[in-house]
C-alpha cells in the first residue's frame, strides 16, 4: 500500500507541476497581450502628432515610434543587408545604411528588397551619396537570442547581417552610431517601405493564452482520471 500511495503522490505532483507551468505560460501571454495593447495605444498617440526633427526626437524621454524628418548625407559605400526578411511570402533583405545628420551618424532602414535567387546571392543596391531629406519613424532594435550574428568583420560591402545590433554595426562600419534606427516610410520606387511597430498583435497572445489554459485543463482532467483509475485498481 505504501508503494501505491507513493506512486499516486508522484502522479499528483507531476500533474500539478504541469498544470501550474501551463497556467503560468497562459498568464504570461495575457501579460504580453496587455503590454502590446499599451504599446499600440502609445504608438497611435505618438504617430498622431506632427513630425519632429531627429535631434528633437532624440532629446525626448521615449523617442521610439516618433515620426521624424531630417536632412542627412548617406554613406552609400557601407550598406548592410538584414537577412531573412519576408514580404508577401518572398524572402529578401532590409537595406540599411549609415546617414550623417546634425544629431550624429544614424542607421537608416531604406526598405525591403527581394533576394535575387535562392543561391544566397546579394541584391544590387544603390544608395545616393548626396545630402537629402528623410522621413521615417524612430525604432529601437530588439535582440533575438535565437539569432546568432555570423558577421564579425566586414571587408566588403554590402555586408549580410543576421540581426540589427547597434554595437556590432558600429564596429562593422567604423562609426559611432546613435542607439536607434530610423525606418523610412515615404513611398519609394526602389524599396518596399514597411514599418512593423508590433510584430505579433495582441489577439495572437490571447489565442496562445487560451491554448495554454486549455492544455492545463486537459492535463488536469487526464491526470486526475489516471490517478483515480490507478487508485481503484488497488482498492
């Protein structure tokens, strides 16, 4: 009987741990949903205002998602291509280049270009070297721990990168870059302009939360039924 009780206790502990873990993931997804809703509200408020200069935006407490206009001179010889960017089910690259402004050097995302073929060749990119007016949105690059940067030094440009890291880009370009990226939004014939402020909408987080809570309920029912059935066998 002691062995039966120990077996039932182990089953109860395992089932409880699984249910608690799934519930925790469900609540985490609900928390992420709330964060995304707040972020979208903040973005809507910021982008509903008039555009400001880049230097004014950077003096603000939270410059992210601010619409900016500024004049700058690009260095078209040092182009970075962000790999594995999908647009309308096609693989391509986001084109980034450093631009010298009155606020300093800033990395500018010119937009998306399709990959020329499936052989991993790089697209031909032409960036003007002339001083010009820019319009875009201030963005702060996020770090994805699942993506590993393979480029440690660049002797040739354009250079392929796996994710946007300001510190890595500063080393590759030999420039002291501002800690933000400006994503251009004005229509352009050469690049596809797309500003994705929120990659995953709140509704998806709600869907994932429901799935985790559903799995928790299923685990509790299956575990409880198995424990009850095992107990009856030894009565």
